[in-house]
C-alpha cells in the first residue's frame, strides 16, 4: 500500500510531462485585465489542476465538514453518557 502513492505520483508527473511536450503550441488567454501567454500543454495541465482543487474544495465543504460535525456531536454525546 505504501508503494501505490509514489508510483501514482510518478505516473501523473510523467503523464503531465508527456502532455506538455506533445502540445507546445502557444496560446493566449485573455482574462480582461491581463493576457496570459503560455503553451497549450501547460494550459491544459493548469486547467486540470484547478478543476481538481475546486472539486476537492467542494467535496470538503459539502461532505467532509458535515461528517466532522456529526462525529464531534457523537463524541460529545458519548462523553456525557460515560460521565
């Protein structure tokens, strides 16, 4: 089990490098107040990273936070029963 995380991380890094190398076309992203010029591969990888971070944040707010709240309430109830 300890081997899976480093192998997955290395595989993702290699996949990212391959995507970056295979998509060297320059692109411009106009955000209204600034224009970002970068390669297509880097743009795709940054968009993917931003999506993963946003999805993780939504998951944490919508699922993890309420479960932690329920766990704290259950621990308090258990503590009051033991006293």
